[in-house]
């Protein structure tokens, strides 16, 4: 008798993971609404937790940093399904607000894979489709060569970065992208901290905090002329990712900062340079009255989205032929009084 055909084994479901952003009083709480609305639009049945980490009052803050708008807070939790996750600021706070993304990691559920996004991000796809390997962390490669700034007679890229890898006992040579020439910034492992991920926030957070504090409090001699603000998180991040076995090629390109997310950074830049599908998403998810009523409480969003300033900014640029340098875009927007943030 012929052998009976067997059904192929069912594909295993994707590994569940949590999504986290950081929000606090001011611009970030309004960006959090845009993020949450876009996330829910494309991920209505997301199997993991959607967490909004919120810094708590304490000696590191001169004012209460918690989300201040009660209607906005209710919108996030009751309508958009977010869970507010409080955390304490022991090391950064007002002195370095970007440190929130480092300190909040200790409050996340330990041992549960996570993906962190900056609030100035729109989700434009189903995040369960992104082929994360949570054993190999990575971060955003939508980055410019912002750090280090090489002085005429100072250490170059190699000496500067190598001093940091040596500080933490990490191999430097294996981080280099040899497709780029020596002393060109792209040769060196460097990320934007607009997103990053790993299998365990506790392990990632301990290393991130240790590295960032060490660099801040006792910088290598090669960094003596370098600014650490606002770059400290992006200086420590590649060291953390490399030390945990990740790298620039750990995530397939085209998903995050591509088909499934857009780190727009500020709304004028979004309108100036992002694809039409991103703008369509932005305007669709901000249209419902309940969301519009809250977002109008923040003047830059009200003017860019609801009063047509975004459309004016968009008309200034040809997306097929944008200026090579972001600063040119910024200057044009400022000249036209459209740099609203």
C-alpha cells in the first residue's frame, strides 16, 4: 500500500513579547497617544503586554514627571489598552531625561522578551510579523554619524570607540564593518536608541545602566573632549548589544524603520520627509473625536495635524529628492516658522 501522506507540522506561533514606551508630563504624553493609537490600529489582538513606563516623583526630578492630563491617561489605559508601569529614577532624572529608557528596564517583567520604542514613533504594521530573534539584540540603524565629533588633533574613531570596548572587556575588532574605510563613522557599531529589544529586560537593563554610569562618571581619557549629552545612551547601547551577542545584522532590514514602524522624531520632519502611507496613518489615527479632543491640548500637534501646518510643511519638499542633510530640512522649516515641537 502507498504510504499515507502526513500533514506538515503546524508552524509554531511567534514568541510572545511585550511592547514598552516611556511617557511623562509634556510632549511625551501626547506622543504616547499617537503611538498607542497607531499600535492598536495595526495590532488589535496583540498577544503581549503594552506597557507605558512612567517615571515617579523623587529627588532626581524638580517637578512631578508623571502623566499630568487625566483625560489623556484614561484614553491610554481604558480606550487604547495600555498598562501604566511606574519606575523610580535613581541615577538620571532631570539631569539626563534620556536615562528614562535605561532605568525603566528594571521595572519590566523580568525574563519576558521586550521591544522598546521611543514615543515619537508610529506603528504601521503587525509587530508579530517582525522576525525578532530575542537572543540576539539589536537597535535602530536609522542613524547619522552624530558621535563622536572628531577633533583636529584628538583621538579618531578607532581610538575613541576602542577605549570603550577595552573598558568593559569587549572585543572591538569583531564589531567593525569592513565594507567601510578606516576612520569613517559607518565602520563602527552605532545605533539610534529609537528602538531596541532583548529576551530579558533585567539583564539588558543592568548592563545598560552599568555601562552608562561608568562612561558618565569615569570617562576614558579618549573621551575627554567629547560631549555625552544627549549621546550617552547611544554611546553605551552598541556596547550592550555587542556584549549580549547581538549586532547590526541581528534583525532583517525593512521591518522596523520601514514597513512596520516609523521613527519620525518630530512632526515637522514627519510631514517633510516620510512616505505618504505614514502621513495617512498619522492623520487617520488622530481623527476620532475622543483622540482629537485630547491631542488638541498640545499646541504643536494641534497646529501641525488639525490646523494644516503639516500640509504646508509637506508642500515645501520633494520626497524623491530630499536634501542629503537633515539640518537643511530643519532650517527650511524654521525659516517658514513650521518647526513646531
